């Protein structure tokens, strides 16, 4: 969900033969761009909330990003006619992966620190393992997976309770952010099913989902009373919105998808260990968000738990 925290690997067209791996320098460059674009998205989202309310910010950003990604797909992969099945699948995924997952997470950041939002998103691999096992008939986790789940969920639960009682966050913000995480986990399973009938390539597929989800978010935002006062947008506001559109969605996606295609998945997914750290440091340095030893221990425990469960389903 970088706070458009959509991962997109479910849409990769595996019928294209893998090309030869690129040089190490370019791999490191793509990893750097991925870490920067997705790791800083929580920080810039918090800045963007000074200009645009949460759900509308997520919707406007997703709509523009969707148009740009779809256009990039046409330029690089050619135009493929959008079928009724494509629209149905994209519309279904857009509700969960954009409107609920992205827009609700953005809304949640109105009342919770950006570092907390990143930590909550860091639990996605944990909830995916739980969902695959308990809901969708996956393999029973091994001891190390169960240990990782216990450590990770305890860490994130304890830090949430601690910050809730300290008055730093609201129950509404936490609930919206947790709902965003669960929506992403839920859609992650069904995205594998939806892509089976998908006739579009990756950029057009992702662009269509972002565009539809962005429109849904904008309509929902207006329905709950949010309004965007364009007159508040100064030069800094335009730059922040442009960053959110270009870096997390365009640069982040292209870097992530290239890495998935050319290196081991574990390397591409390493952003899951980096994002919370970047968000916590930036939030503390520039937004005045608290960063204590307790936060550091909880973050280390969460990252360790993700490492333990990362092999689930691959053994």
C-alpha cells in the first residue's frame, strides 16, 4: 500500500520469456528507487493531508496515477482492447486495493503518525499467511512461521495499545488503517483468480485498477462530506501531490515490477523491511512524531517476524 500500497505482482504476464538478468549496479539502483519511493510515501502523504482531505487525497492521486500508468502501458506495450471481464475484475479489485486499502489508509493518517501507518502496513505478510492458512486452505504453518506470527502480532498489538492510551492516536485512525491492511490482504488472494481472465499487460491492468479505484474514492469522499479547497494549493502543495503521483505509483511500481521480473522475489520484497524504518525516521525528524526505544524494539520485532514467515508457501 505504500500508501498507495498496491503491489501489483499478481498482474505480471508470465507468458513473456524471462530476459537475462541485468547488472548488479542497475539492480541496486532499482532497489534504491523502490525504497525511496515507497518508504517516503507515508511521510509525503502526511504532508499532503494539509491540503486535501484523506479519502479525496487517495482518490485524486490514484486517478492521476492510473491515467499515467495506462498511458505508459500503451506506449511501451501497445494498446489492448479492454474487455468486459477486464472491467469487472478491475472494478472488483479497485474497491479493495484502492478505495479501501489506499484511501482508507490515507484517511487514517489524519489521526495516526506516518510511522505507525507504515508499521501497520508492515503486518501485511503476517495477515496474508493467516488468511491463506485459515481462510483459503493453505498449508499449516511450521513452527518458525507460527513463532513469527506470534512475535509480529504481539509487537504491533502492544505498540498500538501503548500509543492509543498515550493519546497520540485515535481509535478511528487505527481502525481505518487496520481495515485498509485487511482489505489489501483479502484482495491479494482474489487478485490471483482475477488475473486468470485478464487480457491486459501489467501497466494497463494496474492503471485501470488505479483509475477506477480513484474515481470510487473521490465519489466516496464527497459522499462523506470531504471537500477539496483548490485555493489552498500553493506551490508546495502541487509539488507534494506530484511526488505522490510520480514516485510511489510510477517510479515505485516500475522499479518493483522490474525487480520481480529479473531477481528473486525475496529481493524485490525486501522493501517490507525498509519502509517502516524510513517512515519512522522521517516522521520523527520532520513531523515531530515520537520515536522511542520502545518503537525501535517493536519495529525490530516486526521485521524479524516478517523474515520468519517469508518462506511460508515456498517450502
